[in-house]
């Protein structure tokens, strides 16, 4: 059986991506949640299970094979379970979906810094920096292009739920947490993502976590 080690569901955007990827695989897995940055975090991250990733989550163990980094987990499971389970069948759509997933993986540092994930909170609207606004507009642009070109088959970016949606799912939660104004098409997509049964399962589990990271609980964090 697969074993997935993740951080707090309230705060860990990368863990959410890895968890959604394993759910999408359809494979049985053991889920281990470890509270981030508590008094045992440093010691735990130097243990054998964490060492390959340098102490980062998520980490997927497939028997003796270890895969860390959310996009690597997506690709590993895609190879294992079939590409069509994670990526659009159409070649043009697949190329765009892979590019969007890679851009989400490597970009948007200002949004990540200023709008940390917290699925237990909803803050009032705030003044956003120009850099964050530009990154949000870029995300809207990508979502609009994907929906217009390849989204006719369903409500997700490329019609059916795919790795592209997995990569952008934490962004959808951030837009709700920080009351970011959304154009109609983006609001519809965010509602679609947050209504997915797996997202509801994750967010509900986050409500029951006992751990709190103060820096993500403040309106001006």
C-alpha cells in the first residue's frame, strides 16, 4: 500500500496537492498527518521517512520507492495508473495542462507569501500589492484560456478533473480565505473546486485539527 505523509490540512497547500493526486490515482493509501513546526518538527524531519525530501511534505512512499514534491507525485502516479487519469487525452489540451501545472508549481511567489493557505478562516478583503494583483490576473488569464479552449466537457479547467485542477486547488481556497474579488467565470470555477467531494473531505478534516500556526491566523499575515 502507498503511504502519504502530509502536513496540517489547514495550512499545507503542497500537501493538499499530493493528497488529491493520490486520491485521483484510485489506489489505496495510508495517510499520515504530521503537525508542522511544532516542538518535535525538527527532530521528526530528520528521521528516515523524511530524510529523502529534506524534511518537506508531502512525501509518498511506494514500497521502497520514495517520491517527494507534489508535481513529482502527480507524474509518478500518472506513470503508475495511466496518463489519462491525470491529464487530458487531447494532445493540445494536455500540453496546455502540463504547462499550467508547471507554472503553478514554480511561480506566484508573492501570492504564496502574502496569502498563505488557511482553509479554516475567511478574512475581509484587504489591499493587495501590485505584484500579487498581477499574479492573480495571470491565474485568471490561464483559467479563462483553459476553459474557453478545452473546458467544454465539464466544469473543470479541461472539462474533467485533472492534474491542472489539483495544482490550482489551493489557490481556489486562498481566494475564498482572503475574499479576493473574482470575475464570474473564476467564481464559478472556485465554487466547482470547493464543491468537489475530496475538497469537502479535506476542508472538513482541517476543521477538526487541534494544531494552530499563529502566523497563518492573523488578518495581516
